[in-house]
C-alpha cells in the first residue's frame, strides 16, 4: 500500500521553551505512515504534535465531536479545528 | 586560563562508546489459543538486511517458510550475509501458550534482531519481528509480535497437506482438527506481504467454506511476545 510522507512545521516557542524564556525556534518533522493492510484504505489522517497529556483520545473515555466525525465518516476537518484551537497542540494533515 | 585548557583536554579525551559484542536471550511466547508456530528462525543481522518488506512481494525463501514452515533457505540467506542464526530453538512446533528461548550474540555488524515462523494452521501466515534494533544497555525488553500474510497463497483455509510452494491449502492442524470438506474461502492470491486479516473459519466439520474452526483457530494481534534480555 502507499506510503504517505507528511511534513509538519512546528513552532516550539509556546510549547517547550517557556521555562527558558528564549526566542522561538522551529523544528520540522517528517512523519511516514505506512498502511500495512491488504485492502483497507485509511481516510485523510490527522498528525498531531502535542504536550504530554493532551492525547487525541483516551481509551475508556468519550471522544470529542471532531474525533467522532473522523472515526465515523472519515472527515478530519473538525478535529483539525479543535486541535489547532488548543495552544498545547499543533496538528496537520 | 588553566581551567580552559583542562576543559579542552576533557573534551578531546571523550571517545564514542562502541557497541561491543554482547549476548542476548530471546524468549518467544506463543500467545494464541489454538495456533502453533513451526520451527522458529531467530537471527541477529546487519542494519540493512530484512527477511521481507511489507507492501512488496515475498521472496521465495520467505514463501517456503510461510507456506510450509521450511526455514532452511532463509537461514542460508542470513548466514551468507554474515548474520548469527539460531534455527528451531523449540526443537519443533511451539504450541499455544508455550515459549522457547534462543541465545545469540550481537555486535557492530549484527545489531538487529529478526524472528519468523509459520503460523499453523494458516495458508501462508507467519509471525514476525523484523529488524528490531537491539538495545546496547543491559536489561529486559518486551516486544509484541504481529501476524503477517506472505501474500503468496490464497487463504482458502482448506487442510489438504499442501505446504510446498505453488500448492494451495494448509499442511495440517497440529491441534488435531477433524474438519474436512471445506470448499475454500477464496482463491485470491494477494501478491504482497501485509498484516494478516486473521482466520475466518466456520463451525461446519464436514463442509462449509473453511476447514478451520472459527471457535478454535481464530486470533487477533499480537500473536506472540518476544522478551529480549541484553546481558
């Protein structure tokens, strides 16, 4: 199946450097996701870079409306809006 | 001034720690309820060597293992590549719930670990760890292993003794299945290595589509656990 290469550019100032009180720096990450199945496609995904504890979901707990729309209908737009409204998270497709 | 010179000397004297030859124990546990692993192949090998690539067609050596449990060609391939190889640590089949341990060495040329074995009864399913980087720090590490489909044979789920390359069907059920008469789930050969979709089975011992029992031969990942002790 296809490999998807995803770029996310992340500004780390608000996330990691508050203790240092330093100017912002930018880190870039390349995330490669491989679909290992025989014939099960994956809908457009969300890749998220976030602080510890800001999980996309917690097993045993209800998910957000945006997450529900992704899981049930493959629509990632509302989840992306939710995540990017959270200053502790940076998310991308 | 003298402090600066001493600091520089300290920096110059630091050398990169190299991976010296080490010994590891690799314990493999069969987590399934009703499936057996044929003779395991456990190997420490180079950074680049892999026994398969997901999404790509399996090699003939891998096919022989996945369809019939024959690890000889894979073992030869690895040995010729300079790998350390332990063949068949369990001296035969590894039953559901059972475990076996292989001891190997790692070194700078063989820093990665791979494990494969056919899952029986399946058409061409195999359990695998592929190119796992062995830690250099002493300790115990646990890795869950998934089942893969070699993609070289249709998952017809018919037990007919067929284990040779190019022969359809499942060689046997070591657990002593008495189901027969399955007409075959599918004739489709998938063509590439992928995560195994599992066993469908049925509960018809004299007919139906499958010779596997859905109540006995099914599993979900992980199918095995590897516990690696770095000494």
